[in-house]
C-alpha cells in the first residue's frame, strides 16, 4: 500500500500536512475581487471577452448574479451595465464550448433588473395567452363556416 507523503490537499489522510498549514493565518485572507464601471460597462475582474467567470472563483463582491430568460437583452434595453456569467463548459460536436447562465449586474441595479425581468415575463405570458385565444377563435370560426356550408349543401341537394 502506498502512503501519501508531503503536502497534500484537503482530506489527504492521517499524518499528512494540509495546504492550510503551509501558510500563516495572516496570509490566508480570502481574495475579494473588485470591479470597476467605465462608460457604463463592467471592467476590472472580467475575462477578455467581457464576461465574469464563476469557474475561476466567486463573483466579485459588488456584483449580483441574476438568472432568467432573456435577461441580457433586458439589461441592454434599459442600458443597465452587465456582464454575462460563465458557469462552466459543455462538450458539443467534439469541442468545448462556454456555458453562460444569467448576467452579473452591480448591486444597485439588482432590484431594477429583477422587476424588469418579472414585468417582461408577465408580458410574455399575456401575449402567449392572447395568441392561444386568437387561435381558438379562428378555429371555431372555420368549424362554424364548415357546418353552415354543410347545412346549406344538405338543404340544396337533399
């Protein structure tokens, strides 16, 4: 049986030293990334393509992760600074592709984005319902027209 020796990660086993023991408590402060706002865009701790990554570490402390359908389009429509959030990578067609979910917005815009998202969702549901009702009415009209035509044919030829 091979026994682990030296510096090991978490839960390496009895008798081994962890990485926590390698540094003093004054050297192990949690890194809190800061972001800056320039010209209405989020800069600083963003990736080169303007996204914020949850893969590399936690979200910067003055940003909030907001998820929802078409939330990036909403932020663009209302001119709210945002950055897409990279949550991982997916394999597709033999290639690794980035997987985005939601946006990161400054904390002061969080409520506005959530209200706009709820409002947009409500409008979408109302529009969907109206479209279904319109389809039902049109189908009933066609059905009634066919029934009237059938009745007229029976009266004329029978």
